[in-house]
């Protein structure tokens, strides 16, 4: 049972030995146990445990402490430090015991370890006191838990106890940054024996060499500990920013360390006075200088407020300015205003700077009118307007211009620019776009200064929106043909039309030896071709063409060659129509049409031939002034061949050859058409390919059959590609006729029939020998014989018998009968 309960709980169902492990206990709980013996007569009285027992894991003393070190040593004390043991033995270490051993080099005193601490040492450091100066000591430490003390640690020493001396040394951060209003602790770690004298100095960051001692008061204080010196600054201020130096001095030397402290806060007030850069009736532009103290953080913006001079309430204006100038808008004319400006950084808004009172008023007037503007660089949708500054600027510099336009047919002026046009030193120009081609426009200008917009100028002279035009450039003419009295001219339009559409052309000619050019027609010619007639045979002529537009007649373009007036001899030329190439393919029954365009001077004679022979009777020749066509309607295979066109004139001759293929169904299959019996229900057909395949490869053969006593043909097969076939499914004893037709991509050719019927039966062999040959009668010159037919006729009726004889003593038989003998 646990110590708090009264009821006993049975632990085991049975136990034959005198020891037992009790399971399922609660860790940390305290228990009593009892045991009773049992025999066949029953259970005896219990024996109880006297002491309470705690359920916990077994506890052992801890491991010894580690890393025992000697610290500061004086003439009668030694400072020790160590680390806790790695294993606490299953229970927390409660305290430590420090022991020392004094060495006796003389051997007079018995050496033994003695405990140095009168009270339990709960920390991992201890200063051993009351040592004998000059004595030689060794030290060790034991860890203690509930199970008892550990084995001792590794010893340190032996060590002679005497005062140690060392020069001062300082450990100090080099930089610290804090926010204004927080407490600052500058901690310096100090070493030195004897302990040094400590002094704090402060210098401005801008004058690091100008150091002065820190004055201690309620705001700044110095706290000195065993090995540290702390400078405490409560509720830090911006002026606490500086370079702090601590100096440590003892009889062995001097040490010093410097640290930079930045106390960051709100900026100081901007530097005044506030200047009024411009004053108007409805706005003022003010400027100032940045604060001398930015709070240790970059100025992010300025906060501007205003109030009327006769009021006390400040009204926010803006918190957006980042530069030291701002124009305060929405002021009331005649009212007196005071402005104040505050710098802002990430820590807040600083102290304000106030301005002197100032009245919102205009110090000048609007500018006078500009002179009448001029218009230049006119195109179909834009013009450039030019003007000069007005004579009077109203006492304030011109800041821009408004430009307006209107069509001469309208009355309303429309502003051209969205934003004022900036002034220029040598007159102002502005390109106005988006004009309507052919419309007439006027423009006027108004100058702007700080007081407002001045009166408009006089309107400019009207100007029409159109591209500048000039006479067109020269065309490019050429002579395409001529006769003894005429010339055919063609030309391409000029590259440049002068900005206006070309409306016509003027064609001129000049006879060699004359100075003046003559026009071929009084009116302009509209197209780009013209035939000049009425010229003198045998004379030499030059020709030129000039283009005309709205601006006038352009430069002439001349034909480079001088043309002699005589009939032109041009060798024949033949060009086939686009539908005809060097080879044409026509299906039988279609139309063969070869169109050839024949040119030449004088006109050539045209002759057609096929395979260097006369044309077929069905061929017809159709001729025009420029072409010759060969036409064969309902063409046949026999019409294919090599067609030749020959054109001749005084300039020579020209020949053109065209291959004509006529595609048709194949011709009949080649003979002989052979049949052969195979079995009692099949036969084999053999044939040759057609002599004429119709102009395309044979793709198939079609076979049909009919019985000899029927007229109707029945298909046998549709897919045969070789020149033989086996016909199945025939009836034994029936006679059949067969016919075959070849097929190509065009279609099926004519059928070829077998010349005689074939009887379906088993294959025929020679018959067996006749039976029962006997001599019936004998005369002096004849013998009468009889016999019976053979038992097997070979699959076919006996057609004749052959009778043979031989003389006794001879080897050879000789045929006796000469005629067919059927008996």
C-alpha cells in the first residue's frame, strides 16, 4: 500500500520463492510492503516493512567533477572553478566539497586531505581562504548527491600561495546603438592585480580627441564589481551620443578601450529662417535648410502646418515633402499666414521651425498678348506654329503658353496642348498634329505667368492642311515594238509623284536632225501605253514621256535607243499555254488541246506534225493572230505520239515538241488462251499479257465462265495479277467456255474467249491392254481376230485400236492396220 492509503493490495497470485519483484509502481510514490506465508491449511500472519520505500531507479554517487581550474591567487586565498560531472548517478548533485593538501617538503608534518568549505558549495566556483602565505597546496573537488559523495576530481597544483601581480586589461564592445529613452549599460570586463583604478572619459564624435571626464549624477553613474565596471545611463538622450573611453591604471601599467555609443531619436528643428521663394494670391512657395541633428537616422520627410496669424490652431498642410522646398496651395487672398516645419525620421517628428507672418497676395499681373503667330512645315495632317515672347511679361517670368486653333469655317477656338508649352530662348515652335486633310486652319497663342493667362494673340493667316506638292519625277519609257510607220511605247510611272497623284502623261517624239519635240496628242494620255503612228519610213526618231500632276508637268524620261522606221524582223518564238507542258496526258475519249502562242515578224507560218508524219484525220488546227492550237476530240490510243510545231519566217525558224500520252483500257489478252484439266472439279487457264496495256500498267485480270449449254457468263474471280489461274468449283462431266479481260487504272479491256469447250474430268492417261485376244479363222492370206476392250480406258473413251504382227523368228512387230479401227 502507499503511505497515504490504508487498504492493502495483493501483488502476486502465487510465489514459491523468498524474493519477488513488485511491478507497476508509480515513480516517486512511497510504499509499505508485507508478506504472508501460505500452506495447505491457510494463510499465516503478515510481516511488514518498517521503513517506507520510494519507487525510483537505483541511485549511485555521481562521477567526479571535471575541468578543475585555478583562478586568482593572493597571499592567503586561491579561487577555483570547475565543471559539473557528466553523470549525476541518477540523482541531482546537491553540493560540492572542496579539499586541499598542504605539501611538506621537510617531512615533519603528516600530509592529509582536508575539507576547505565549512558550508555546502552549491556553485561551481569557490575561494579557498586562510591559507598560509608561501605554503604549497594541491586542490581537488567532490560532487555529492543523495547517494553520497563522488570520487575526487583530478587534482590541480601544487601551487605556492602568494600575491600575483599583472598589468590591467579591458574587454569592451566597440559599438552600441540604442533608441532614445532606454537605459544603457556599458559593461567593461577588467583584469589586473592589484585591481586598477578606473576612469570614464567622453568625447564628441565630431571631435574625438577632445575628451573630458564623465560627470556622475542621477542620469549617469559608475558601478564597479569584482571584475567589471559598468557605466549606467538612465533614460538616454540624444546628447549622450559620443565616444566613451575607460582607462584602467595600476602600478604595473595602464590600459584603455574606446566605444562608440549612438543614441537614436527624433531629429532636431530645421535650420531657419523660412524663406518665401514666391508669393501669390492663392499659394506661396517656402524653403528651409535641413536640421543640424537628424536624430541619428535619415530624414524621411518634412511635416508642414499652417495657421492664420490671428488664430492659434495649426492646420496640417502636408507630410510628403522630401526636399527643403514646397508650394503651399489653397490660400485665401489677403489673409496673413504663419507656417511651421518639422523634420521626421523613423523615430518620430522633431521640433518645429516657425516662419514670420506673410500675406497671400499677387505681386505682379498677367502677361501681355503675343505677336501674330506664323505657320510653317505644312503637311496633310500637321503644321508647325511659331511665335515670339510678348513684349510685357507682367512682372513675372513667362512659364508657358496655351495654343488654340479653329477651322476658318467655324467660330469655336479649341485648345491644342494639354499642358502649357514650355518657353524657349529663341522663339517658340510647336507641331500641331491630327489635322484633317484639305481643311483650312487659324491659330492663336496666350502667354502664362505666375499671375495667370494673358490675352490671346491675333489669329495667324489661314493655312490648308495638305502635303507640299511639286511636279512629278520622270517616267521610265521603252519601245516594245515598231513597224515602218509606227512605234509601240510603254512606260512605268515615276518613282516620285511630287506629293500629288499623277493625272496623265505627255508623249513626245523628235526626228533626228530637228531641235523641237512634238507632242503625239494634244490631251494628256491616261494609261501607260501608246502607239505612235504616222511616222516616216526610213527616218530615225527619239521618244520621251513626261508625267503630269496638280503641280504641273514633270521632268521627261527618254527612250535610250534611236528607232529606225522600218518593218521589224523578229525570229519566231513559241510559248506553250500554261495548261500545256512538254508532256500532256489525256484519257481516251477526252480532248487533246495544245495551245501555242507564236510571235515573230513578219508573222511566221506554222506547221504541225506527229512523229514527223502527217497529223491524224481527226486533228483540227485553230489559229488566231497570236496563237495556233491543235485539237483532237474524242481521242484514242492511236492518237498518242510526239507532236511537233514548226514556226518559220524571214528571221529563222523555231520548233517545239510535245509528248502526248493517251490513256485507255488495256487491249485483249495475248493468245493462245490455253486450258488444262487438273482434277474432276478444277482446271487451269494460261494466257499472255495484252500487246497494248492502255498506257498504264495492268493491275488485274477478270475471268468469267459459262457452261456450254448456257448463254450467261458467271464471274469466277476479280483479283488475278499473273498470267495463269486455277478455276475451282467446276462440275465433273460439264463442258465450259472461259473468257478473260485485262484491267488497268483506266478500266477493263475487252474479253478474250476460249476457242473450244473444255470437259471437266479427271486427268486422261493411256488405256490398259485389250483383253482375250483370240484367232477365229485362218485362210492362206488372212487371219480373223477377236478381243475384248481393256478393263480401264485411261479416263477417256477408246478412240481406236492398233493391230500389230511379227513373223516367228523376228524381233519387231509391224503395224497391220492403216485406218482408224474402232471395232
